C-alpha cells in the first residue's frame, strides 16, 4: 500500500521473533527483566526491548536481527553512521524496484475450487 510513497514507509521489525527467556547465572529465568505480575517487562526488560527495536530500525531490510540476547549491555546500542544516517526501509535497503515488491498477484487456485472443497468438507464432516 505504501511501497511507492517517498515520504512514508511501514517496516516490520522482527527483533522479538526468535527471542528466548533471559536466564540468570543458575540457568533459571531471570525475573529481573519482568514486572511483579511476571507478564509485563520491568524497566530493565523495556530497556532491552527499546535497544533491540532501535537496532532493528537501523538494520537494512533482509538483514534484521530476529532475536534479543538480553545482555543489558549498552555498548550493543548502534548509532547511525555517515554512510546510512537514516532508518532502514525497503526502498533505501535496495528493494525499491526489485522482485520483492508487494504487487498483488492472482491466486493460482480458482475460486470455485475453494467452494467445492468447503462443501465437500462439510458433507464429509456430516457423515
């Protein structure tokens, strides 16, 4: 929807996709990253997520980190550099006019095949 816009972009930031529980020195979950309800993050946990999100926004599309290592090390925070002083989008990551564009394509399955399959499934389920 926004692929052709020069002034706006939507980019998925996958930093939390493959993240594992942070562990303490005894290999048990490190509860210092979580609030008292054990569901929400603590200040420490939110700081880790904020650093991971920021780093993800600076990484080019196609090379984004999909995990967070929970080290609470501020030296892992990245800064923009003179070569790329901006947040990474599909367009400025080199995918602007490539085969990875999100053009709408026609389905390879005819619409009537879906209807026939659904009706057959209902009939078989009824029996």
